[in-house]
C-alpha cells in the first residue's frame, strides 16, 4: 500500500502547538520604552543584529513544529504582524504563525497563567510554552526535550517536561548595579537518574523558610538519591499535556507559571492528597496501555526501581524493603501501573560545558548574549563596492565586531568588540568599545562609548563620553556630556526642558511685575 508522504507529515506536525510569549520586557527598559508614539518591541530587539524572536522560531522549525501561537500586547500587534509578514521572517517558511493579543500595559501586565487560561480554547493539543527571549545552543535541540516528553508520557504517565540551563558565572566587575538586579539562579531538587524535576524553590518558600528547605518524606521515599542545585536557571520552556490547562483553570489564584504553577505541578507526583484530587484530570484513562507496556521493558528505561519506590511510598508489602535488581515480569503489576500514572515532571538540565544558553530577559544577559556571539564573529571588510565605500580606509574595526548593513564608519573611528546595527553613523575619531548599538544610531566626532547599549535612533553628541549607560530609543546626548552607569531616558531631558521653560516663564512674569510697579 502506498502512503501519501505529505499527509503523514501533516499528522505529525499537529502533535504540538507552540505558544510563544512576547511581552513588554520591562526588565529591558529603557531599550523597550516607546520611541515617540511607536512601540519598541522586546521580541524584535536585535541580538547580534538578528531579532530576538528569530532564535526560538528557528529552534521550533528545526524540531519539525509548524503551528505557532504568538501572543503579544495589543499595542504591539501591528509591528509584530509587519515583521511576521515581511522578508525578515522569510527563513521560517514552514511555520504557520497565528498572532494574538492580550490587553496589557507596561504598568499592569497579566501573568502567564492568566494568558494561558484566556487562550485555552485555542490550545487543542499538547503544547510547548516558550518565551521570545530564550537563545538555545546548537547542542540543545528542541527535539531532545520533545522526545523525552513523548516517551515519558507514554511510558509512565508523565504530565510535563521542563528545560533548565546551567548559568555561566558572572565576573562581578562586569555587572552594572544601576541596570537592575543581576539575574539569579533557581534552587531545584531533581532526580538525575530518571530526569525528574521534584522541587522548585518559589518566592513563597524563600519567604517562609528563609535559608532552610522543607521536604516531604514521600519525596525522599520515592527518590532517595535526589540532588539539590542552585546552578540552574529556568528557561521558561515547558512541554505540557493539554490536561495541564484543565488543572490550571481550577487554580485561578496563580499568575506566574514559573514562580507558582510549576512549583505546584511538581508536587502531585509524590503527594498522595494532590494525586487523588488531580490525578484523573492530569492523566485521564487512555487506550495507550500496549505502548506503555512495550516502553516499560525497554532498555532505555530502568522502571524496576522507580515502580518499587512508588509502591513503597504508598505502603507496599514488607518484603519489598530493598530495591529489586532484576527486571520485573512482563505481566507483573501492569494493572497497578496503568491505574497509577506517575504524574512526573521531566527535566532536561543543560550543562554549561555543553554550550552557552541564556535568556535575554534583562539588560545584563542581553549584553552578555551579544558579547557571546561576538566571540564567534570574524569581521572582514565588505567586498561589495557600495558597502566598502561606507567604511573609511583609516577606520579601525576589530575582527570580533559585527557591523550592520548600510552603516558608515568615518576616518580614524575605532570599533572594538561591539555590535553596530544597520544604518548607523560612527563619526571621525569616535571610539566604541564593548558596546551594542541598535539601528539608526549616530555617534558624532570624538565621542567615546564604553560598555554601553544604545537604543535605536540614539544620537551621541561630539566629544561626549558614556560608560556603561543604556539609552531609550531616540535619546539625544548633548555634545561634551559625560555619564556613567546610568539609564538615560527621554523623560529625563523632557522634564529638564519643561523645568527650564517654567523658569523662563516665571522670570518673564517677575520682569513684567517689576516694570508695572516702576510705571506706577
């Protein structure tokens, strides 16, 4: 019998729906502040001169996912739709992207849990939740996370798989405190042998327990060789069964999926009360028993110890006091295992030694990611005559720099370890070291920049000096101005101009009063 290849592919690609969240990105302010009346989308901020959103979209496409639900604020819809329909998103022809919006503002944004409840009717299948700011390494294909989820859902009734990555260590001298808090790691407990996430330290746990950790004996009974680590960060990438949304709809008090719902979701796998209350919702009875039986005895898994521990935690016979070292009979306890799905939350823990991964969800990591890609860059003067004419022969550009399209670099300008966006101008004798400049920036003659991030359309006046500063899009630095470790926003000089105008008006009024009194 001949099979239609296209129809087979169509069935596979509908296995998951990818839900991509693209919020305001307040932690990236002032880069994400509006430029006049135009919004500056976090998802389109460039990392190594590529829109941030491009990295997770490429990750999805490489895994074979085709259906994407992209959720952004209502005020971002027009700009987001323009990007999705433009040539800029051409590298993803296989993705079908549905842009939907939520009513939110920079001051009041709904949590991820609220957004998932709002769009639950559109999510008909198992789904992948991921942020627009995660940049995975080539050594962490999404298929690795998906395959773990697929196997464990069928094998023992797992309900989700989370992805955490080991964070690189920061040099304290490279962090700018005025940019906000440095990114922090999550304290997690996991079973490395089975790849199971057991506990995530939530803000409530930190407040209640301070420096101590409280665990249930049922956790340690099932997983006596757990590991505790504070080296990992949550990538905010979760593969979930559709039934997880059914439980989420009942937990209306939860707003944050990272800080509230995922820590809660880890507990039914070892807490009997929660298992009894939510087990039938999270893992309803299916007809996959034959697949489960086959996978149970696969050499890829070690079910004997896990199944024994589950029984001992529930109060099994006394003769099971020691873990079995042999594989159980193919028919042993099949009904019991089928009736009691594990409700496990799987864990993919990516080690830093296997490749650099990060989220660009604050200014520190945004700059760090750009610098990481600079380490892989190898700049060479353009061979195209039109583009070559924009780079002065006496300009100095280090090989670990990235220069955007149509950017002009003038005589004796110096650029080192920096990302320069498109349509920028670097004036004569200007020096740019360790910086990220977004599109359409102008650095006038003799200006010096060190470790700065300039928002789009920023203008730096002649001989100005900025060190570790971040500017709002459209900000103008006056000639000769000096600033260090600051966030420069247009509201600052707008307020200054308003104050000066008020002082001028008051002076005029006083002068008028004085002249009136003299005439009398």
